[in-house]
């Protein structure tokens, strides 16, 4: 004779576990705070890099037109855009390397 070991406590525990997994799948942590979405973070980083490059380009164009833009501002914005692009490029390279490593893993 097989006895079922399902009590109210074990069912409640299973439900809590399932709810925890469901909330994690929806992007919400157990404490109610939202988890960071990787694609949103990447989109934001690329957007920030683009805006830094556009700002540097606009400042450089204004300097070349003879507007009252200090040369130091032009150089600083160009360096900021360059560093932002290099950081984004390094993140892309690391993600691609990780993807390749996962794809080359034996199953």
C-alpha cells in the first residue's frame, strides 16, 4: 500500500516555490523589486554611446563653424565619445566570446 505524503504544509510550500519561479520568470524578485532586463541595459548603453557621439559631433561642427565653443569642450566630448564606444565594443566582444563558448560546449 502506497501512502501519499501530501499535507497542507507541503502543498503550501510547493505553491510558494511555484509562485517564486513564476515571479522570477516575469522579472520580479522575491522582495518586489524589478530585476534589470539585459536587453534594456544593452539598449540603454548603446543609446548613451550614440548620444555621446552625436554631442561630440555637434560640438565639433560648432567649433569648425567658428561659434564660441572652447577647444577643451570639443576635446573632452570627443574623448568621452571615444571611451564610451570602446567600452561598448569591449562588452560586445565579451558577449560574443561567451556566446561562442556556449555554442562550442559539447552536449
